[in-house]
């Protein structure tokens, strides 16, 4: 009789199945090896990438990131060694040292992990395409951006504010306050601020702007066919807040539901303008009457990518969230000048990015059309504005406090203060109360160790307003920097505390420095944003007051030290110069050797193990075949990527034989008696360029030997450039020095067969670096041109000496970026200009000199700039003066310059939207043009006083090839 069938439970069935799984020991070992190799190859790839980056580019520190971590960790441990000297209880010392050092070390590890994540090769290569797949196929955003229907995007903090707990709940407030990271109660801060203002007879009006999920909840879910307006959804505490503020006598502005941009955190222009009108209706009746200011509004169309779409970090060519187009209304004064904040106004607006949007051009939604401007227009009276992006709970109040401490009393004469902030700040903001203005400034001591707090002692260094000073220093501390993609702002400014200040000559500069500088630009962390205590840095410093009008509204962070509330702040511009050579630490060879031995051993062992497993087990089942095949494929891809990275040589600054190549080519041309060199693929070059590039160093003692100057005493360009810089600076005029690189230097591969990826005009690079160290504002176009030429469009004309449209566009953008950053530019008269790109046959000057009838003219693309259908003329009253040679006249002056309205002056005018003045001639921009400048300045002091900036451009070959009589002779710019 058959035994009854036993019913097995789930555990018994699983035990039987596991016990009969046929995996040999060797096969298991092989699979483990493949797995270890996969996870081990990724950090090794990153190490090689880090080493390659260190070897080929400039790094402020002394070693690559993965090695610098050990140095930083050691410094973190060394910080607490002083405990043993100050405490006689050894056990207590050890306990305190262990806990303090552990805290420092954990902070160091977290910072390194963040940097590693930001610099990860896999992240850079995979994040954008993976995010595009997740967004397009699965409807998934990221940690900061939530997806709605129909292309709507939402910023997570705003969503959390609406859907989260009541922000005035007592238990929540007590819990957050106990944690000590922030003061969470907005009522406490608002009431305190109201009382401080009341003590000066000023009324407070509070304006929380409803966040996007409150106003547009429909795209977040529900019936897709129902897109009718929904009632505003608010945090449960909003009614309580309004009631509490009203009870405390604080006026609260309630806006009707504003409209929002689909892919941005901010409101549309029309919603912002309605808000300004509501504010005007509230505050207007209580203000004393005054004559209308005559503010007028224009109209401008702006197209930009929403900040939340940028936070998704999708590929640049993504089409999921196209740019949005809006119409803004810039406000102008009665005299037609752009609106400006007025300290003598009786209204002060404190705000965040909702006030700055459409006002601050760095936000890329236009300018002069924000909340303060529209309020001025509706009230027809001036408004004082202190607005800074982000942290509306305290940042604008801190800015007001800093201004008061600096002696600028924005509350003087004020009747009303309007405090605008995003409503999400009620849930996530730090509502700290700010102290009143202290009686005197604190002093700070020099030579403090990294991370040490500022104490009484020597004051901070500050250049005189309107001047700058290049310094070398050591970073003592750096304020927090947001990670790109986690905040709705593409730019950020951090605060550096610098010690051990020295000038370029090595002389000690008394004091220390508190320096604001760019830490994030266009959603990329800058070098300054990665600085650590102890790192060396080189910066050009100027007073923060010189730039605060343009940069004061940019989101920035501060150091958590009360002494810095009283510091004299500088603005620092990073000085980056190429590193021509670097000694790689021994660790590089060690890592590479370890890597190759590891790869060889593991690959050989894994392959042998898999083959032995196959021989022992016979035919492998289908699943094991898939596992081995997929593992081998991924292994091959990783090995290939790593070998590719390690095999690529580091970029070099120049080809060592470039000078010899050009010198030999120039000698052949001299022997033939020809002035035109025929290169590859139809490229024509001037013989003088080849001669110049074959000379090498052209300044100092060698200048008289290599220059074509008639008078050897006037052959050296270095003292002359510095002299002009000094004279213009004394006149209050800034010099931008921008020699145009020789065509043969950019297309050296076509001219003499040099390596197309290497820079050949290394002597130009050294000369410009010396000028930059002396304080001259230099634009080195060669690296930009070399990068641009790889795109296929010509940077120089094929058959002409001069630059092509693309080259002039690059130069105009570089110059334009500098000018737009100057405080005086906002007041410059703006023009409405039109642009179109056309094809134009061009009989180049080199082709004419060649005289070969078999070589036909080619067509070049030109960008034609017009004003009301006419070519733009120079304006003697413009603060912008272009000083140059035929490069400034090419495609601009007509006749033998081929066209009008398409040259560098025209493209610069279009880039800036303003006029220009021009002193240029077809001869030498080195001598003749500079002589004309001197004559104009000496004869007409009024003309001279109207200039703010001089852009000096000329053919780079004229460092040695000029022979117009004046040569490099220094010239006076005014009578003594």
C-alpha cells in the first residue's frame, strides 16, 4: 500500500528546490569575480579620470581629488590636537579628541562624497540620457522636480508646503526649534520686524506669494479633461497666519490667484503686474502726495527655459519642455533711462526671486520689468528695492541689516516697507530674528587657522572703490555652496575668508579679506565653489560696492560668524592661467600599476574559472549562459572605457616644434619673394604671420632683435601696453586688451601641418598671462577659436587675412560679458537693432595678392546688423570705444573692407543693444590708431571724460611686424 502523500509547507519546498540547484563551486567563484570586477572597475575609472584631469588642467590644490581627501582627512584630525596642550586630564582629552575628530572626519567624508558624486564620470555621461528616459517614458522627475500633465513642472519645496503639515502646529514648531538648525516660527520673526519698523514710524506690509501647486493643482492629477480653474489650495495654517497677523496689527496683502510659468517656479509677467497693482492700491492712499515721476513702460518679448526644467538635467537637445515665451514691460524714467532703485523713495520693497524675476537679467527673463519697477509705474513714484534670490524668510532682512551697518540707511524717510516672500518659506524657511545695528565695527585678527572663528584684531583688507588688486591668498573658510540642479537658480555667490594675503610680487598685504565670488555659474560649480580651507587662490579683488548694484540680487551664502556681518566685503574674480607643465606625484604611477595588475589578474582568473566550470559541468543551462554572457559584455565595455581613458594623453599646452615649423615655412616664402602662403584645402595665409609665429619670445631683451620696428627703442610691446593701461585707469577708463590671434596660429594644421589640437602661439599665451598678472583685463581669443573651429564653421575667412563672422561673434560675446557686468552699463542708452545672416561672395585680400586666376573666390557667411533698416553709425558720445586696425573695420567700413554693418563693432553693438565709438585705421592698430586716440583725448577733455571702456584689438602679428613709425612708442593720453 502506497504511503500517503505528505503535504509540504512552503519552507520545506524551498529547501528542496535550493538543495537541488546545480551551481558548481568554480562557476560560483567565476560569477563572484565578474561581479567584483564590475563594481571595482567603476571607481578605478574615476581614479584614472581624476588623474588625467589633474595632469592636463589647472588645479588649485597640490594633488588630485582622491589623494587630496587623505590630506584633508589628516587636517581634520590635526584640528583638535590643541586639546592635549590645554587640558591636563589625559582621559578627558582623549575622549574629547576622539569625539571632535570623529565629527570633523565625518564632515570631511560627506564633503568628499558630494564632490565625488558631482564629478562622477558615470553621472556626467549617464544622468541626462537616463533622466530623459525616465521622464519621457515613465513620467518620473527627480528629487527636486515633480512632473504634472501637459508639460507642467513643480518645485518640490512648494509641493511639500502645500501638502505638508500645518506650519504653525505647536508640536512641529517645538520639534524643529529643539533641533536647532533654524527658527521655524514666522509669526515671531514678522512681529519682531514690525516692531523694529514701528520704532522708526514705518508701516509693514507682508506679501506671501502663493506657490505654484496652490494655484495650479490640476496638472498634478485628476481628470485630464477637466482643466477649469480650481480654488487655491493652501497649507492648513494659512488662515491662522492671516488671523494672527491681523490681530497683531500687521497688514497682509492677499493676491488673487497668480498665473505661473509651466516649467518654472515663478509667476507670469501679467500675474506679477497684477500683484504690483494690488500693492499700489493698498499703500498708495496712505502715502503723502508727490508729483508724478513720469515712469513709462515699453514692451519686450523674452524666451527662456524654465528653472525647474533645468533642474531635471535633461540633455541639451531635449524637446520635452520647450522654452517659454512671455511679454514683459520694462519701465523707464521720464528721461527714457532704465528704472533704477532710489534710496530717497518712501517705499522699500524687500523680496526674493519673485520680485527679481523679469528684473535681474541673470535670471534670463529680461530686465527692468520686475515687481519694484511695476509698482513704481502704477504709483508713479520711486521705489527703493533690496531683493535677493532665495531664502525670503531672512535674506532680504539680512541685506537690509548689512546696508545699515555699512552706513547706508535704506529706512531713512520710508513710510512703508513691503516684505515679499514665497509662501513655501512659511514651512521651510529660517525665520530668525535679526539684531539691531551694533554701535561699532569689530576687528579681526590675522593668521588664523582654517575654520577658526574671526576674533578681535586686525581689520579686513578692502581696495579703494573703483580700483582692483590682484592677490594671492590662502582660504581660511568658505560658505556653503548649493549643489547644481537642487535649487531653482543657475548662479550662486559664496563668501570666502582669505588669510595670508600677498601681491604678485610676494609682498605681504596687511589684514585678511572677506570676498564674495562666483561659486556656481549656469548650474555648474566653479573652482571657487570647490575650495577648501588651506587651498591657495589667486583673485582680482575690488570693492563689493562697485558691483553690488548688478550682483547684489544674486543668491548668495554667508559664513556662520557674526564678525562677518561687519566686514568690509570685496568682490573676487578668479584668475585662471594655463599650466604648461606639472610634476605628477608618485601616487599616479602607483595607482596605474595597481590598476593594470588588478585588471590582468582578475580578468585572467575569471576567464580560467569560467572555462574550468564549463569543462567540469558540461553544457551550461540557459540561465547561466545568459549570466556569463551579460557579465562578459559589461566587463568588456568597462575595460574598453577604462583603457580609452588611460590611453588618451593629457592635453599639452603647445607643440614643441611649432616655432621651427613656422620659421622654416617663412624662410621658404622669403626665398620665393612671395607674401602669400598657400596651405592645405585652399587656405591662404599671410607670410608675415608665419614669420611672426616663427620668432618665439618677442618682448624684453629679445624685442629689438625680432621686431620690424624702425626704432629699436620702440620694439617692446610690454611696457607700452602697461603704460596705456595705467594712463586710462588714471582717467577712470578700463582697458580691454584683445589682440586677434594670427590666422595661421588657429589653422596651423592647414598652414604648416602642425597638430590641430595643440596651441602653437605659446608665446602669445605667456605674454598675455604676464599682462593679466599686472592687472590688465586681457581676452585671450586663441583657446576660444581653437574650440570653435572644430564645429565646422570657419573662424577666419578662407582667402582673406581677417576673421570671419564666427570669430567676430565670439569676440563680441566675450567683450559683451565684461561690459554687461559693469555698473555703468545699465544706464547706457539702449538701441533696437535687427540682425540677419546672409551669404556673400568675398574676394579676399590674400586671394588678390596671390593673383592666381585658377583660384576662385568663395562665399562667406556674414551677420548684417541694422537699425531701422540702416547700418549703425559710430556714436562719439558712447562710453564704449573700440580702438583697432582693419580687424575693427573688416565688413564694417565698406570699400576694400567688403561690406558695411557686419563687422566687429556692429556685432558688439547687437550683443549689447547699445551704441559704440570707433577709432581705427587700415594701417596699424598698434601705432597709428593709438596715436589718433591720444590726439582725440588731448584735444577734447569732454570727449575723454565720456568714455568708460576702451577695447584695443589689432592683428597679433603686429607684436613684431608693425613698422608705421610710431611702433610701440608710449604716448601720453592727456596734457600734464
